[in-house]
C-alpha cells in the first residue's frame, strides 16, 4: 500500500473519494494537502464544497463513523486559502514551513476563525465567522 507521500495529487484525491485510502493515512497533513489540491484546481468556493462532500463520504464509509464536522472541513479550506493568499509560494511544503501554525497549531487557528471551539459543537451547522471571514493578527 502506497503512502500519501508516494502518491501524486490525482491519486490521493481518487483514493480519498473512493474510500480506499487507509484510515491510518488520513492525517491532518493529508487533509491540508487535499484542501490545497482542491483550491489549486477549483478555487476556494468550489474547493470548499468538494472538500465537504469528499470528506463526509470518507468519514461515513471508510471511517464508518459520524464524526464528520462540516464547519471544521470548511475551516480547513478557508484557513489554508487565507495563508495561500499571504504567501508567494506555490508549494504546500514551503507554505507549511512558512506558516508552521497550519501544521502544529491548527486548532487555535480554527478557534480564531470562528471565535469559539467548533470541535466540540456544531458538527453539522454552518457557523458564521465573527466579523470578517478570517481575523488573524500576526
């Protein structure tokens, strides 16, 4: 079985869509990469929609659970897009090195984005960020 690092972008998306990616490989970095690929291919709005559909299907079928979190999935796409706009790099690994909070402190970024902890509440609702869509201060 190939790891996500060995797959090209199309193979990774296909395995997630088909629910053939091993759940042990469905990590935070894989979810960031999936968001990156979708944003690059479709733009942020369509990427958000596709990301939600793909992840919900994966959670329901491959993970056989009801832990899919719509607001969190939406946040993955919106927050990543925000940092993509702030950077000149066109490479995900470089972006993650430039903004290490994407990799290591994503939970806090999500709380900043929404103004409260969506990981404990509102799995299916579409919460609105407080004020402008993303209010980061760096």
